[in-house]
C-alpha cells in the first residue's frame, strides 16, 4: 500500500527534512511540499492526499486553523517546536504530534500508525448481502460483519470508533469517522457532532440539543451540525418547530 503524503511547513529546512523522511519510507509517497496553509489548500484541490504532515506555527494561516478549514481531511500529523500545542492538535482529530527536532524513529512510529489505520479502512467496504446492507469491520484480529440496521450510533475516539449496536455490546475498530461516514447510507445516517454519527431510524426523541435513544442514552448535537439536523427534523415533524 502506498500512502500519498503532503508536507506543509514555512521553514525550508524543516520542510526538506520531512520530505526526505517521506521519501526514505517505502510505504509513503510524496505528492507535494507546501510553504503555507494556503499553498496546501491549493494542492489539495488538485490532488488527493491520504496523510499530511503540517507545521502548526506558520504565518497568516497556522496549521490548526488550516486543518479546521478543510471539509475533507486526510490523516494529519502535526509538527511543531512547541509542546503546548499538543492538546489543541488532538482537538482537531490529529493522528499524532511530532516535536521538533524530529528523529526518523519518531517519524516512522507515526507513519506506521497511519498505515495501520488506512489498511483497516481499506478492508471495511459496504456490502449488499441478500438485500441487507452490511459493514465488514476489522476488530482486533478478526473481520466482523455488522448489519447496518443494527447500528444505533457511532462514537469517534481519535483514530478509533466505537460502534454502538442494538442488542449487542459496542465494538471498537481502527477506522476514521470520515471514512466510516462515507460508507454508510446517507438516507439513514447523519453526522451530528464531531464525535458522533447517528442512525436516524433509531432516534426516540430530541431535547435540549441532545438526541435520545432507547434506554435514556444521549448524544449531543453540536452547533456545527445543528442546522442540518434540525432541517431534517423539520421536514418530518408534525405540530410545530424544532426549538428543542
């Protein structure tokens, strides 16, 4: 498997080092190097990237704001000389965080984490077996079939997801939320939070900006996704608006 990479850093020597590490790693492929977030946005508009190494401390548009601005995000590994940015980096769903000066061994550990995630994602296609939509999901060392209709909601936990199921314990899988979201039928599933995708057919109620499922299980609806979700409710509701 070849992972297409984008390197972003305003410091020429740091950018050259990351580019050299990418070229040195057999399963990585350097697609482009960029000196700013704006250059990276332009590069991503013309070519796909599976993995991006992005410096945080850049002028005009810093790495955190640049990644937040992307509608479709590749896996992101942040690089910086300042350790205080680590927590903020993880808030934007970064895969990892590398502190400068970066050794090749640390770089390789992060790259191997990206490889494991992308390999797992490539083995989880939506299937149609006897008319029933299913996912084949890698769980530990097994690939398990899950009926889409059994999914209640999906919870993102950095590079893992926890899939909550009807009449079964939740299962954990090494896969990104975005990748799983694109494989689920859009007519039945909706992203309502950075960390949650819900099965619309399993919703019992909506109150106080929270979705309620059977058993008094709650999932928050964030401001970023609230308009889309309430528009869905409004198109189906009887007897009023969606002030909840």
